[in-house]
C-alpha cells in the first residue's frame, strides 16, 4: 500500500495549478480535446485525462501524475502522443517530450511539439 496518494479532486486542482504556473495553458487552451470516438480528423489535440493509477506512488515519494498531454492524429486516424505535462505536490512541474526529455520553458516545449508534429506529418504523407 502506498503512503502517498492524492484524490482526484486534489489532482484536478494540481492540474489547474501546474497548467497555469508552467505557462502551458496558453498553448493548450485553443487545441480541441482528444475525442473518445473511433473517427478522428488529422490534427493536434489535447487530453486533460488524469489516470487514477498515477494518483498513488510506490510509497517512497509523492505522486507525479500526468495532468495534460498533446496528441497528433494523422490522416490514417492513428493517434501519437507528442508531449505531456506532469506535476508534483504543488511544488514543480515537468514539460515532457517523450521519455527522458524534459523542457525548461513552455515556449520551448511548444516549439518542439510543433516541430515534431510537422516532421510526422511529412513522414506520413
């Protein structure tokens, strides 16, 4: 059993805090939300889903749930994750690009997401 866990309500408050403090909110607010349907148009999407399994940690430290993610849908309706935002105990946040790659500022993070998106669009034509 985990020593550290947060409720979904706390996770939603953490989500609002991290999106605001990180600066990612201004880039994500104009993106459509990732639809839950099988048919999806090509483009960029945001997903604000919080995985309940990430609200408990392994007992060593406070949990770090992903509180937002950016996805791309290609012309074949394949969905690919481009980046995400994680938060830690109202202390810090991570702007991620894949595994083991964190970005310092929201502006740089967003530029890297757009670059990756453009490369993937060209490679999938």
